[in-house]
C-alpha cells in the first residue's frame, strides 16, 4: 500500500534557506508548507496538523526552542515531530538544550540534502511505529474490556440457573429443566469464546495445522448454516442459501472451511437488526469458487473497511448495536482463508446499508467429482432438440460440426459470413448460435450485438468460437453479448456441455457454470 505524502512545516526566517530546504523535501516526495516566524509556526501546526516541523532556532519573534517547548506542552500538538535546525547554535550544549526542550532531533546547518531527507524519513518511520504501538495498545485495552464483558455476560444466567436448581427452592420440574438448558447454552457460548481465543493464539504462534483433504463446499455450507441456525432464528432473520447443482470441491481442511463460512454468517446475524435478510451463495468461475455472505444490517463506515479484518477490531457503532463478541471472528476468517491460498474482501456502502463479504478459494476438482460433474451436465441436457446456427468461414469446420450436432438431434443451419447469419436468423430463430470471431465481412462482435438487437435472437445462447483464449479476449466477448467463450479447436463434448448447461430460455441452469477450454499443448 502506498502511503500518502507526509505534510512537513518548514520554519525559517531566511527566505533563501527556507526555499532550498523546501525544494529538497518536495523533490523527496513530501508536501511542504512554510512559516517565517515562531507564531506563524504555532498557528500553522494547529491549523494544518503537519507530521513534522523543520524548525530553525533563530526566529524574529519567538526562538525555535521555545516554539518547540510550547508544541510539546500542548496536548493537541505534542505528537508533532520537531526537527530543530540552526546555523549559529552548533555547540553540543545547544543540541542538548534543544533536545531537553522536546525536539525529536537536531541538525546543524549547512545540511546536506541527503542527510536532511534521511533524518526526516527516519523520524517519520519512528513516528509511525509509535502510532502503531499506541493503536495496538488501545485495541488491547478495548479487547480486554470486551473480553471481561463477554465472560461476565454468561455468568449471570449460569448463576441464576444454578440457584433455580437448588432443592431449597422446590422449583417445578419444568423450571429446573429450563434452568439446565440455560446453563448448557451459556456454557457452549463460553466454550466458543475460549476456542476463538485458542485459535488466535495458535495462529499468532504459527501452530495452527490444516488437515488437507477434498472438501465438498455444499457440506461445508450446510455445517456453517447448522451452527448458526439458532442465532439466525432467534433474531427472526431470513436466510437464503444458493450452491451450485454440480458438486464443487476445494482442497482444504473441512472444519476450517466451515469455520470461515460460519464466522461470516455469525457476523451477519449479529450486526443485522431483528427480521433482517442474509444471503449466502456459492459460485464457481475461472477456476475459483466465490463464497458470498451479504446482509442488510448496520453496515460498515467507509473509513473502517480497511481495518475490519484486524484482530480485536470492533467499531463503536457495532459495539453499541451488536450482541457482542471479541472482534476476532473476521480476523480468523481472513487468516484461515489465506492459509487455504484464498482471499477475502469486505464491501459496504456505509452505515445502515448492510455489508457483503466475499471469500475466493481455488477449485480442486478430484477425479470422483469430475465424473459427477460430467454426469450432472449430461443429465441436464435437454430431451428435445435445439435450433443451432453455426457461423464460421471455415467450410470444413462448420460442416463437420453441423453433422455432429445433427447426429445428437439438433436442428442446425450454417452460415459462412456475418451478413448471411443476420439474414438467416430472423426466419430460423436459433436458440443457440456458435459464432466465429474472425469472419470475412462483419466480425463476430458485430454479429453478436446485431443478434442481441433482434427480437427473434435477443435471448439466444451465444457461444464465441475463437483461437484467442486470454482473459482480455474473454472480457471482450462478454462485452459484445456472448454467453460463453470456446477456444478452437473445441470438441463436440465441450460444445454439447455448454449447450446442456443452459435452458431453452438461454439462462444457465447453474449460474456458476464456467467451462474451462484451452487449446491443446
């Protein structure tokens, strides 16, 4: 990540010296503002809040050492870095006096440009490290307070339940039974908190071990939903789940994959007001699987999106409106996802606009699941024939494909150029168009757009047939209106699988379907 240019305040009453230092700093990539007096420096620091003040000792009104002392005494400006400079006060005693007065460093002039830039950068690095430590300390204190709160919360109902079960109260059997259930639920809640803390410790110390195997994502999703169903039902949320009809497999630890999905569902349930809507869908595309969890809950402020996966991170708004938690669920989800070679992303349009998390993991299709995928595709093939139009200037290629498709029961028409295809299409009304890109008159992109514009072919399944298979080529065919992209030489099986994956209305039976076809090596 590129850091924004730090703002530097250059204070010197000598116009020439001030100009020279400003030019050096600007050339080094800093943003620079200037002042020629001590009071001007104090005013600029309060108004512009620079990261560092390059402060000359000898000033016409207030000397630089006094200016530094005032900055460091003021709670609003004490964190501002001060690099004191002087061409006159060059003795060791002068440096000691300046540093004792609060200066962060001291340079005597003339200063070599490289030395000036190096000192400024070193001070800024130190400042950023101190800020990070302060932020970590703040988050630690917040976490400990949250942990104490979360641990005390279950203790109250457990204590009450134990009291109800005391024989001296002679509670009815139904009351005792309810008390046992209360105690059990709260103990389970405490166990989950402890498990999360242990996971954080294992990850922090590099001791977490993944037990890798083939993971059926539908099973992982079912496990995650089952785990979170009580909290979802308790808040009367509506949960919609969508997974591909064809089995989708990744290489991973099934327990950890389910934990990632479960943490995202738990987060959605917590931060969505009662009666909300949660969506969980899984789609496969371009060799990876996308697991999306979206809600219409409290949302995430734009300024906090970059930090939402940080350990112990909870915004003030979420703390006030959620069911609690330690602020480690999303951090665990990110770490576990990355350990599986994947990525996770958070999106939100702001407070009250809900949020969306998308996990992407690489697909690893085993031979068993590849066979199941093949069978599912064949089973999805339509019983009735389809009207197919082949548009290709290669006569042999078009004719041979036509014969093969007719043998499978399809009604086929062939055109050898774009103009002929547009002439045949209105009468034939093709349900499927296999369209070459490099045609002699109108290219395939033009023909695709024209077919989409015609009422008779607006909903047809358009399959691009081309010798180009880069991602940029696929983007271009998608932009032209194609539904699918096949790379020459495409086999009959490839063509038939694509046709079978789409219904007669041109819509995919499985929205995540994407057939990977590459030319032979």
